[in-house]
C-alpha cells in the first residue's frame, strides 16, 4: 500500500491557497498554516487579474465565483492628466480566447473565494501559527510550530510572501529591494463611465490609474517616488492621496470625493526580488512572493504566484520521487517566465523615474504579455 504523502504549506495567500487546493485534489494530505488570525480576509483594496491568472483560477475551480464577483474588460486607456483619452489599446487575452483579457475585483473578495475553496478541499488549516524550526533529513522535514506542537512532512512549501521567514531559515539570503517608487491605493464607488483601466502618465504623480472591481466599485491608485514611511503618519494617508489625485481630471474628481478615511488608504513601496539560484533547499521549496516579486506596473504579481502554484502542483502530483532533480526542474521551468516579467516591470518604473520620454513602454508591455499567452 502506498504511503500517503504529506505537505506543509506555510502562508495562506494566493500561492499558498492555490497549491493547497491543487494538492488536496490529488489526494495529498496538506496542512496549511497562516500567521494572520484573520487569514488576510479583509486586507487590500483591489486587484487586476489578467488572463494567465484567470486560467489558473479556472483550474482551481473558482472561475465562476471570480467572474460573478469581478468586472471583466478587454482594453486599457491612456489619458492625459486632465482626463482626455489619448489612446485605447485592446488587451491580449493571455489566458486564451475563452477567458476575458482582464478582470478587476476586490482583493478581499478574491481571498475569501480562495479561503472557501481551501476549506472545501479538506486541508487542515491553522491560523495565527508560524513554523518555528525546520529540521530536515533525506526523507522529510520535522517542524516545530509557534504553538509548541510538532509535525513531520514529506515537503514544506514556503508561500509566506515577500518577507518570507522560511526563505531565510533555509539559508536563501535574497531579500526584496525598493525600486524607488511607492503607491497609494483605495477602494471607492465606481463612476458609471468607468468600464476599463485608464492610466494617466505625468501630472504630480508618475502614474494615476483605476480599475473597476465590480458593478459598483473600483480601486484607484497613484504612484510617486517613495518617501520615508516614518514621515507619513497613518492619519494623513487620505490627505496625502488627495494631494495627488486632485490634480487629475476625467473621473478623478468623483473618485477623489471618496478619499476621506485614512484607514481605507494603503501606502506601499514598490519592491523587486528574484531568487536566481535554486528555489529549494532539501525538501523546502519556495513559491510566489517568497521566490520573486515585482512592482505592479504589469499587474502580474498575483498571476506569477498562481502560476508557480499550478506548475509545482502539476510536477509534484506527476512524479514518483520528490527530490532535487524535480525541484530544480521546477525552478528552471519558472525562472525563464518570471525573469522577463520582473525585469519588464522594473524597467517601466525606472523609465518613469528617469524621465525617459521616448521609452517604448507599450512595446515592452506587449512583448512581455505575448510571452504569457503560452502555458506556464
């Protein structure tokens, strides 16, 4: 009789939830631990999901809920700061012609959909729990948890995000680095005429944009040079965001009216990271933001994390041996896809920081997105 394989997933974000659902579908026993007691069910404003992300969400069995909860569209508008539409470009359907090019949705709603799917999968979930120590041998990993309990697993999947403690614990020293930009975000009511993402380059911010997230909501954002967080008290967040958005026309005056509660405004620096070397040490393997992150200039952060989960799960469920050869093959398969996304995302931001007026932003975006039409 074949012994049931066991996996510990550390982190309940997009990558961790996705890999849990897929491994459970294959009959593998999965424990998922998440440091946050609330499973990040209310964090964030909005998210832009392009076709390659939607393709994985369909594989997870949650596409119907995503489609019903979000707002699908197929183009992006470029506007002047005063709101004048300068150009409208059709988006590539990177998930195939049977999926929308893009769906915007409220990030907490996506997280709740994935949480429900994890619960339904039969995985064991413990919230408010972290992995303290990881002791490996040739056959598995012994884990001591923050609550004093212990467990033994064939594999540990580190999906604990940008500041991954698991990454550091296994001796991978790569860390995220700031790119020089920062973003202000807020969820707000959707003006009737907003039916796609519009981006304004220039004005008091590098980028001012918005994305519809449902029939009644959108999320809006402005990007500026990063500043010392210590000099921006949280109670000033709404005022700071309005300082930038009030200079934009079109739909921005209506959006700006709703930027009043500082607790609803999120301020985040743009970071970049790509672990070039192996994404594993022994039987601990990285996925998602623990292995790579990029600024959201291409809206591919969640998509890359979801693709990692899909690829790793496919490889694990199709292999007899979980060993260095398999984990290195996973890295090699993903690095060639993730690297151009990270580099393009960073380059677009750097051009804006440097004030390069003749930069081929549409061309770089188009070439990168074309790569993503292929299966991951």
